[in-house]
C-alpha cells in the first residue's frame, strides 16, 4: 500500500515538473491551402510568409514537392555565405572552372556568363553572376570552391535542408538544371531526367533562413544590371527578376529587392520574392506559373497579385526588443525569492494582423522555475485572431515569439520551499 502511494506521489510530482517546463511542440502539419479561395492565383502552388517569424499569410498547395529550377541557387548562395563566415573561402578567393563547368557555361540554352578554361574568377564575381544572371556555370563553381566537387556539395545541400526540418526535398544538382544537363557532374544514383524538387513551403523556409542569417544578400539581389568582366571582356547581366526598379515588371508600390527566379520545362515559371512594407518584410513563392516563352511575365503578374492582396488584407504590427505585451507583462515564479517577474520581447519582431480583426496574446506557460536570470527565455508569446491561432512554417507551426525575463530572481532554500509547500505562500 505504501509503495503504491509513493509511486502516485512521484508521478504527481513529475507531472507538476513537466508543467513548469516551457514546451511548445505541435505535431500537426500546415494545411495545403490557406485563404486560397480569396485569391485564386493561376499557379500550381504559392505561399506568402513573414520573413522573421515565418507567419503563414497565404497558401495554395504549399506542401506538394514540385521542380524548383534555379531557385535552387539560393541554397547554393546560403552555403557560400556560410563557408565565407567559417573562413573556408573569402570573397577574393580565386578559382578556375573544370572542363564540365566550362561546357555548361557555353550552352546557349542555359542562363550563363561565359567561363573560360584556365581563367580565374573570384567568389564575388561568381556570386553576383549566380544571383543576377542566374548563371549555372557560376553556381557550379561556387559549389566546387566550397566542397571540392558537385556531388559533395549536393550532399551538403541535403544536410542543410534537414537541419531546417525539410526532409522531403529532392536535390540532385547545385544550380537547378536537370540532372542530365550537368554531364559528368550529374548524380549517378538519380534518373537522368530528375530535377530538384521542394514544396512552396520549403522554398519559403530557405528564403527565410537566408534573409535571417545573411541579410546582406539583398544588396546583390536588388541589382538590376551589372557587367561581368573577364580579363577585359565585358558581359552585360540583366536580373531575371523583372520586378526590380528599371526593369519591365517594376511596380512603384511594391518594394521588391529580391530574390530569385527559376525556369525549366518541368517547373514552368517560378519566383521567390521578398518585399518590404511598412517596416516589415514578406517572402512570397509562386511555382508553376504560365511560361509561353522567355518574355512571358506571368510569374511576376501573379506575384504582384499576391502582394497586393497581402497589403490590402493585413497590416503589420512591429514589436520592439524588450517591449512588454499588454496583458502579459509578468510571469509567476516557482520557488523564487520573487513570486513573479516582468517579461518582455526577447528580440524585435513583427506580426501581420488581418484588417478589422483583434489580436489575442497568451503565454505557452504561465509559471517559470527559479532561478532565472535577466535575458533568459521565460515563456513564449502565442497569438490568436478570434478562435484561430496564427500559423508559422517552421518549428511548432504556431507563431510563438520568445518572452525574456526582465528581472532576475534566485531560488529560495529548502526550508522556505518546504514551508511554502506546507502552508502556502
């Protein structure tokens, strides 16, 4: 009898401790469609998210893996930035193309800048050509410089996607061309017609992490025109993102400064864009838009339609670092010298609120265990509009922003804890 009571007490105690641990795990996936009926974009799939929180603002068929073509290059660029940050290469590192890369760069059917055997090119040159001209040979050279071979870089790409929680991607080439188009650098384990595939949701996650970790990328993606210079020979590059200022699909009302287009026969016309609006930034992805020929603007028309819908339907709420959220300005402390402490936003952030709707904020846990120091995460703010939670593309699938302790408190000694347990207080 005593053993049963002891077990019961232990289980109750464990349950109580679990309630004190900040937890925000939600195994539910995101819906394929989110406000899709309100817009009806003429694409196979599309998504719009906030660039910082990943808040889902619009979705059409967001979970289906589809060919991504040259949008692949954003992942190649991310890993290039990472290699520079880790001092494996620098912007001034000089590299020479392999014979296979020279052959790819000479193919007039692909977007490219000409690369010559025996010539040297800097990482910065190749990076610019990759993002502005969508140069396939240049992207392959970045991969070669970072990993030593195309296949090793492909493995690195897959590993990075898995770190971001993307486990359904299919990646075969470093530039986005079909497997058969890169010759001896193709993946021998894959079908010759295989193409890189990800969902719109996954592509948005790539863009979100690129902007979060290397925001300077937009200094290049916003360049409309630039010359690629190789030993005195000049090749004019024009950005395939025609929505930039100075290009034919520019809209003065839309502050677009990136990111990347992609086109193959299988993919159709694709475009991952980013735009600023009233102090906040969104990322949009459209995949499988109409592509009659090289002058077809369908992907930009659909992106414009999506962005206009977002800016008419939502308005951003900007949170400052340390800001206290009304109604959730403090949290109770268990076993602390202070019974409660003030909390505030750990980092600056933003949310998009549907116009005419009211935002409700609560905490994922209402009590924290002592001791706790200033700056530690005490809980997470969670948001609802009406009875609907705000959704996010990464993590728990709920928009949850960290609430930090604005005060510290030590843990009381055993005797005081026992007294409180016996008599309350």
